[in-house]
């Protein structure tokens, strides 16, 4: 499957590159459709490629030493993932699974240095992307270390609605299937606790919860909870 440069030209990472540079970049890439539930790579596997998500959504999970599974990241369209080379490690630190039908581009890991060296701006924006992801990871670690469950869940849902929300008459719906267990794995809490919190919020009109669906109905109210300022 040959990809045309227009599929990445509009993405912030690549918008300043010339057509010739984009064509060369795509010539080295391998496109892949990933169906919902399929795994792109598994935790501990040798990192042979790094990836760009063109469409769909992925979740990256890790299994901790005590056997607990956590979601460390949700990958959105236009984002890089699986870049173990940038982390100076030979294997993937997590498992990437499609939560909706998705399309990715893959480059051999050995091309990482060449990839970020295409133009100074591409290198700068790639580093900015990695920096934002590291900052988000630190924020989540801080939340899990210092905040009670309700605030952690509120932060997680607000982040998801901000990045993947679509406006509807009822509010802002997170634009991909998401379960209570997913929220529990994102926030380091239990499925029972998340279910209790979401049920209470549903009754209060803060969110509307369905099967694999969450709609934020009161962003201001949820934000106050996230900041520890309930009415």
C-alpha cells in the first residue's frame, strides 16, 4: 500500500518539510491497518520499529512487577509511539493495542536518528512531543501519589475529553470506546472505585456513562472536582 505525502503533510510534525523530503520519508515507511483489539507490539519485544498513528486510537499498557496492568498512554492521531530508540532501550516498555480500527506508519528503529535529523524543525518538534509525553507521565505519577481517587479520575476524563472529545447536544463525548476498567488502569485505582465514582457523577449530571462510552456534561463541575474544589 503506497501512501501519498498528503497523509502526513498536514500534521504539525511534518508541515514544514518539502515534498521531496516527505516522499523520501514515506518511501522508508511501512503502512499497516490495525483492527480494533489487535496488538502493534508487546511489552518486552525487541524494538524493531517506531510508529506514527495516522488514524484511530491506541492504548499503551504496562504490566508491573506485581502483575498489575496499567494504561500509561493513549495514542492519538498524528502522534509518534514505540520510539524505544529515543529512550536508549532495546525493547518496547509497553504493549500497544488498537482501541478502534487504526492506521499506522512504521519505520525501522535504526532510522530514528535519520528521522529526527531530516530538518532542524522536525527534530525540535519531535523533541517537544517527547517532552510533552514525559511531562504528562510525570503529572499522572504525581496525581497517583498525592491525590484521592475521585480527583485522579476527574483529571483522566478531562484529559481524554480535551484530546479526543467531540461535542454533542448532551455534552462532550470521548471519541473512542472506553470502559470503566480502562479508567481504572489509567488512574491506578480499582474497577469498583471507578464504577462507584462514575455512577455518582452520572446521578449528579456531571457525566453520562454508557457501555464503552463517557460523555462529559458539566466540564466546569468536573474541573472543580479535579482541582479539589467541590461545590
